[in-house]
C-alpha cells in the first residue's frame, strides 16, 4: 500500500509505503494535509464496517475463501 503527498512550492514529494501480508490486518495509513500535518486513517476498521453494510451477495463476491 502506498500513499503520497506532492507539494509544488517548494517542490517536494513525501511517500508512505507499507507492505501488506495476507491474513494480517490493514495498517493505518496517513492522509497528508497542509504543512506537515497528517491524520492516520484506520483502514482495517473502515473496511470491516463497510463490509458489514453490504448484502450477503455483494459481500460474498468480495471476500475470498480458501478452498
């Protein structure tokens, strides 16, 4: 997973990269704001909450199950 911030004045790029591993929870990811500020987005909790709101047909289409 990769997130980045690009500034034009002065020109700068900041990159956040985290390796994802099967079976492990998604890490929090920074959402870069103005200046040096950022907020961490709780990706795992957000994903699980969104998944709960889906109907079973849509949820089954997104969730893979080992054979």
